[in-house]
C-alpha cells in the first residue's frame, strides 16, 4: 500500500541559522514519531543541505536537494553532482521543477538523465511535472503532463519505476499569485499519470507509484486534496516555510490515514 507523503521545498530561502531553527522546532513536534504509512521530507537549498541533514539525525525525516547535474564530475562550473548530493547526506533530489524548466532551460531529456543518475547513486528522484496556463486553456494539459512523465521515466527498469516520486504541480498554481487546482481536477491528472505509467510499465507497477500534488496548498485545502484517492501526498511551498505549518499539515495527514487506508483497500 502506497505511503502518504508530506513535504516542503524551501526554494531560494533560509540561511543556516534559520534552517537549523526550523529543524529543531520540527524535531520537538516529531519526538513521538509519525504514524505508520506517513513519510515526511524537506528540500532545502544546497548551502544548508548538510546542516539540515546533521540537525535531522534521528528524526523520521527525509532530506532532499533541489537539483543536481547528471554527470559524476567534470567541467560544469556551479553545478552539483549526484555524488556530491549523496555526500551531503541527501535521501532524495527534486528534479524538473517548472522554475528550472522555465528560467534555466531544463528539458525533459535532461530530467531523464538526472533520474537515471539519481537512481544510480541511491537517491530518490522527485520529478515535478505540470502544464502551463496556456496548455490548460488550449486543452493540452493532460498530453503535456503525460509527456513529461513518460520522458522522465524512459529507460527506467520496471522494477525501479516505483522508486521515483512524481509531483503534479500545475505551473499556473505555483507561487504567490497561483490558484490551487480543484481537488477533483488534480485527481484526474494524477489518474492520467498513473494510467500512462501503466501503459509503459504495467498496471502493477503504476499502482505502486506515489504521485503528490503541489501548487498553492494551504491548511484550508490540504484535507480535500488528501481526500482524493489518487493523491498520494502534498509537496508544499510557503505554507510550510514555518515549521508550525509543516507540523499542521502532518497532523492533518495523520488524521486522514485511516480513511485513506480504507480507500486503498476498497480499490484493491
């Protein structure tokens, strides 16, 4: 049965003292552990990645990097290799965020190379996919999102596909001016992604894959999103940039676990 994932990406925010204080506050809240079936993660900037990992020792918390290059080493000034990410103690790596695609020219093919490199180094790839407002308006949202996912997973052995996390993040829903997707719309896109994985890698593999939703998630809409059977968790921005926000989301997800287990059992 798929776990429920609750995590936050910090983007280009947090200096070391702020990051350590965040983890310390989170650690107090997590002293009793988290319910079985719930996985928590944070994705800090590279400059504080090691500090966060050190501070999070003993906590039921995964720590991720926000990006990496696919090569092991070389003349790639300013880049960070998979080995370097692993050396910092990261458990996962975020790949293909819409800001990386739009601002820095990251392509679907580049994301695919990074997925393979991450898996080769024992890192869990967290691949972000999502349509733009124009793609949604022109009726090409499903095709765009499915294309991104299929290319990201191209060449990944079927037995390893479920090691890759997908985060459906519609571009129009991200950021301070974003509008969250309707939970039902998000669920439809998650179902489309799962069906696409099934077409290539088989239904059993697709059923094991975790697909998270991200895009203007807050404490008011977290519960409706998690009520959707196809939504395996939340990848949250500014709502969780205070530890108290992430703790509140963890509490909501924990309260909903019995209902989610029942949904999964009824669907199996």
